[in-house]
């Protein structure tokens, strides 16, 4: 009996060690899926969780790109740019909490989101609220900095639509690009048909594609 008790007691530290290791591993994985500047999901974290939101009912996918961000970086420095990105991340996170969604920082001054919507009218109202939230001045070193955003969106209904998250992001990205170049605050896709060609799975002409010339604004 004493031998069994001794063996069991010896196993306790080992089990505790494995539990601690598993906890640290989970935290490390979760940290890797979070953007260090904003605390938002990274692209990988978003890709893992967004389909669950989409499967839950009517929703919309958004791509958000800040306007005049390069001007802020060039004029006031990268610390000011980081402050603007961090403030935008907080505002997007608050907006997502209210609308039952999640947000990611895709990189630089570009974000993606998926959130619940109930109709096209609701989508328009949500986009207007999102625009107002982002365009509030960000105070850096006592100086208010004004930043705008170009937003593209596409509505999705899991009962009738058969497209994946990648396609929805490309559709929203097309609308963001069109909004930026037309001066509109936001535009929404009329259907689920892609309008532009792709290079390596990304919109042709987009920064990062072969021959892409899109300027960063």
C-alpha cells in the first residue's frame, strides 16, 4: 500500500507540471493570434473565429482602411501613427462588442471585421455608426489628429449564400478600394460576384501583388 501511495504522490508533481505546460502553451498560442499594438486578433485568429460568427446567422464582413494615415506618419512620426492605430483598434473592439462581432488588424492601418446585421437598412446604419466612431479625432501629445476611413462591406446569409470567408473578404476589399478612390465613406457589394481579377489570391493591383501599384493613403 505504501508503495502505491508513494507512486501516486510522485505522479502529482508530474501531472501539475504537464498542466502548467499546457496552460503556458495555450497562452502562447493565444498571444500569437493577437496583435501586440491593438490587442485585436491577427489574420490567423480572425480566420479561425470569423466563420463561427458567419454560421450563426445574418451578418456582414467589413474591410476598413484608414485615410490620411501616411500623412500622419510622415508629419508627426510613427509614434503618432501607432497611437492612431491603437485608438482605432479600441473603437473597433467596442463597436464589435455592441454588434456581436469580432475584429482583426490585418496589418498596417487595415482592419477586418465580421458582425451581426439583420437587414440591408441595418447594415447601412451600422456602417454610418462605424464611420462616425473611427473619424473622431485622436489626441496625441495634446494635439487632435483627424483620421478618416474607407470601408467596404458585404452582407452574408448562411441560409442562402454559399461562399467562404476568403471570398467575402475579397468582396469587401473590392468595395473598400472603390470607396477610397471615389471619396465615399463606405460602399457595399450588391451581390457575391467578384468584380476584379486576382493575383495569388489577392485583388489585382493591390499592394503586395505582382505589378501592384496601389498607393497607401
